[in-house]
C-alpha cells in the first residue's frame, strides 16, 4: 500500500510520462554538494561512460593560444567512476564564494548539464549548470528573507522598431504600498547576444538590488533592463518569429539605431512608473555592447543621465565606422567636452585585467585623463566574464542617487 | 581583417571564456527544423557517439507495464550518423501543431538536451528541449504581434508560512493605460513539484491569455499563478534556502494548509490590484494537485469563486485522510450542497481518457450527477500531461466573466 501511494504521489507531479521516467530513474545522486571543509563534490551517474570530465569557471584557467591572441579557458578535470556508475570529483581546494558555471564532458562530448541540479543558466544558446557558493560578495547574489522588489516583463511600443518590444522592470519593495512616492531610475544594458533576461538570470541583478537596498547600501530605485537588439521583440522564447538561432550577426546592434531609439524607452518608463523624471535621478550602465551603448547614449544625450557606468565596454572594435547612424559616434571629443562641462555626478569604468577590451579601455581612459575629465575606475582580475559584471554592479549601484 | 572582426564580434557576446568555447565549436547544426512538408528533422553532432536516439511526446507512445499498472511512455527512435559526426532523424509523418518536449539519448544516457535549441523547459528537476509546431490551437501558445500583458514576479507576506512568498501576476494589455478600470481575477494553480513559474513556462498561459483576449474570445482579466507549496518561498532558484532538490515528499502540499491560507492571497491581490473584488468576478482552476486545491478552496469558500475548473484533479488519492487540517476535506457532500445552492456560473472538469486519475474523476462526476449538480465536462486523449492542461486552459478561459 505504501508503495502504491508513493507511486501515485510521483504521478501527481503533474508531468508527462516523459518526465516521469526521469524522475523515477534519476533520483539518488546528490550533485553539486558544498562540503563542510569548503570543497565541492560533483557527481554524475552513467555506467556506460568511458570518461567523464568536469569544466567550470572555479577551476584554474588554462591559456588558449589562437590566431587572434591568447585567451583564458576554463580548466577541465576527470571524474572517477565508483559504484553504480556514479562518477565523482571533489575539488582539492576550497571554492571561494561566487556564482559559477559548470558542465560535464562525457566521452568527449562537452556541454552536458548536471541532471541533478535544476539551477541552469541560459547564455545566448549555451546552457550551463550553476553553483552558488555563499559568503562574502556572493551573498548579494542569493535570495535572503528581506523585502523583495517586483520583477515585471513589460512590453513597450517601439516606433523605431515598428513593433512592441519587451523589457524587464524592477520596482523596489514598498513601491506598491507607497503610491505617492517617486523613485530614481537605473537603466541596465546587456551584451551582444544577451537580452532583457540576461542581467536578471546570470547577473543576479534583482537579488543584488534587493540585498543592497535592504542593507541600506543603495537607495530604493526602479531598474530597467532593456533589450538592446532593436531588431528583436524579446528573448528567444518570446519572439513572434519563433526560435531565433544565436548568431554573431544580428542586425542593428552596434550601429546607432538602439542609441537613437533610447529616448522612447525613457519616455515610456517616465510615463508608466512613478519616476523622478530628471537627469539628477537617472543612471545608465551596461556590459560589453551595453557599455558601448551606455557611453554613446550618454554622450548624445548630455542632459539625460547623471550617472554612467561602463562595464568592460566594447569600444574600439571598429563598429562605429560601419554604423548606420554614424552621427551617434562622431565628434566624440566635442561630445565629451559638452557632457563633462555639465558636471555629471559619476562616470564609472570597470574592466578585467585580462579582458580583450582592456587596451581599448586604457586608450579611452588616457583620453579622459588628458582632458582632465573626472571618472572612477575599477580593475579586477580575469577577463570578459559575468563574475566581473556582477562585481561592477555591486560597486556601481551604491554610488547612485546620493 | 574580416576574420579578426568576426572573432572580435564573437567575443563581444558578453559571455565567459567558458561559453565562448561552445559558441565557437557548436555552430553550424540546425535542429530542430520544421520542414515544408510538415515533417521535422532533428540533428545532433557527436562524432564519438556509438548510438544516438531521440525521444519526444510527438512520437507514437509505447505502453509501459509496471507493478502499479500500465502507463504510456514516449516513443524512441534512432538517429543515423552522417558526415562530420552529425546524427540526423526526420519524422516519417507530419507533426501536428502542438508544443512538444524532446531529448536525445546518447550511448544509453537519456535526457541529453539539443545543444542547438535554446528553447528549454524545466519541469521540477527535469530539463527538456522544446519544439513548437505552429497551427490550430498551438497558435495560441505562440507569441504574436498583439498587445501583451505584463507578467510580474510579486512577493506577498504570508502569515501562514511566516515569510514572504512569490507569485506570478499577469495584468492584461491596457491595465497601466486605463488607471480607473477594474478587472476580474482568475487564479491558476500548478501540480505537485511545480511552482509559480510552471503555468507560464510549460503552460504558455500568458501567451494563451494575450491571444484569446486579442481575438476577443476572452475578457481582459488579471491572472494570478500561485505557488502551492506553502513550505517554500518560491521556485528553486528563488529560495533563500538555496537549491531545493526535487522530491516527492514536500511537506504541506495536500494537507489543508495551502487551502486554509488561500484567503490571504486573495486579500493581497484585492489590496494591490484594481480588481472587481467579489465572487461574480473571481475564478479558480488548477491542474492535478492544483485541481485538488481548487476543488477544496472552492468548497470551503462557497462565496469566493463563481467559476471553478478542475484539470486532471488529483482527487481520490487518500491524501485527505492524512491531512493536517482534516476539516478542509470533511463533509464534502454538505459543502457541495451549499456551494451548488448558490448557483455558481461554472463548474468545469477536464481529464484525459488515459489519465491515472480518470477513475477517481469519474466517481466524482457520478456523485455530482446523482445529486443533479450542473457542471461542464471535457474528455481528451492521453494522460496526465501538459498538452491536456494547455487545452483545458484554452477551453476554460473563454467561458469566464461573461
């Protein structure tokens, strides 16, 4: 009788025969496990496999030499087969607090997710399993029992695009219960290939906001995560065109259209939320392509933003020369002079010391230095990676609207 | 120069070295592809694999005999290896319009996602790749260029649970632009193991609502997707307790606590949204455990809901006898009499003809028939699966608030 009840309970899960199979067969393996001594154990059950490896960004990196230069690549280690075909690997070091990506390589096939871990991340078309080791700054990336803001998927009519487009809007805890309060607004932009979900999933931005606000380290603010691919309506699953294969060649990404169209986003937000609709209460930041966008949106609208953050900004790639709206990228020196003459509260630059955009950002800083324009600068270890962008957001947000 | 630019563009994607690797190496294989003749082709690149199979709920089902009875199981077919280790399979039949789940089995290891398809679905701890074949009813599951509602993740203070809990709230297109309009509310409940995301991801509920409302087939309404696991704050990634392994044994799921606490959810929604806060403008429905919840929330609050939908309701499993709050499940005949004496607008039951809960639902209908209580009934092919629950939602929603 007990057996029948538990089988019935399993079937009540509300899943198809398909998934039920996995539930019946996949149980019993714990992975990943953060051990008491700070090491982490990974397990993968597959009696038929000949070799199982693990790659993840907590492992020491390897240098990868290519014709385009030297890049860092995640390390890779072997799991050892034990009883019942359960492969296992435990780090021989404490894994520092951070949010990490990992996956298995099974008989040479890379990118195999950990089937026992439902923390999965999509980045463009690549899925990885997630490991969040709590502590230190990584505690900002976790959910805590603090007041939570509301995270909404909102569609706005884009005249530029000719169709409705989706954005993610964070309203801080208390927004609904204080119907007369007005709030400053931070716009947060993603990289090429990302979308309006990227900062919320990999960036853990809404957790960072909840936690910084609860700790009194950041002002309550509205945060808007735009989709910077103006030719798309929304993230892959939410397009009327169906599945959009990840590609390097999305049109209208770094050629001026999005920068030109940004005003319609600001107007929509000011028209639909209780914002303090003036420069003193507006900030913008972005990673990679989003840093490039943030720079040019700021320079072409010198009265719009009082705070600008460039996170590993994709400047100096030559896209300015191939632009549709070349005027957006022209006369940078003059635009910088106008912008800084208005004394913005904060111009902030962050980059990793092995980022392939490091030199371009250094050149840009030299230009600012030569002109005597004030800015704040943060240099971190590592390259063009989410770990750095989360760090930059946690540094940038507390400086806003003070 | 061209090569360097495209490599630079690839690196601009805003992803770590880790994911970049996959982008460099994984390109070039299209899968899945809906062909002009209505067949579908699946491809999987793996030169080292010995056998690659495909399983999915569009394939003819197989009967699976177990000690608990006969269940349907998804079919499985072999892919054939071609050039460059690209395995391929094309259906020998037109695939009917529907949203399907599928995955590969590589050398006996099941549950391998299609690495070229970023449409991925999480159900409890199981991930599957998605295939949406457009046409007929499946068009309701797709995004179209129609006005879209806003989908928000909202936290409410649960006195019963003792902490804040998350729900998903859909406000229809026009809600923000008509600040004096008031709307009816539909509450939609998930199955055991699901959460406040389930109906939005697998259920495609917000697409169904957008499309039915745009077609004039449903009234604009607020829709609330609750989390029926009262011991949890939210879906797996959004819990302060970190990763919660999928389990059959979540406490407080079908023992009366959630049903008892439902009033605090209704109060929160009526307090924070422009609702028509009365029975005539309230509906509730749910699948499996959510159908069970919907039944008992309705019967214990006969003045709360004018429309109730039971989708493959998990009644007759014996959980009522093991309940903490037994009173919720007692005196069903008396509660039915009271409820139906108040002449609700709609009591709706849907179930698949091979659902393991078919007999229990038939018994329940016999009870209603014997007493002469009016209800509407829909019987579909297949079992305890999302395909049926999506169908039931598309049938139920147009009947509301007329």
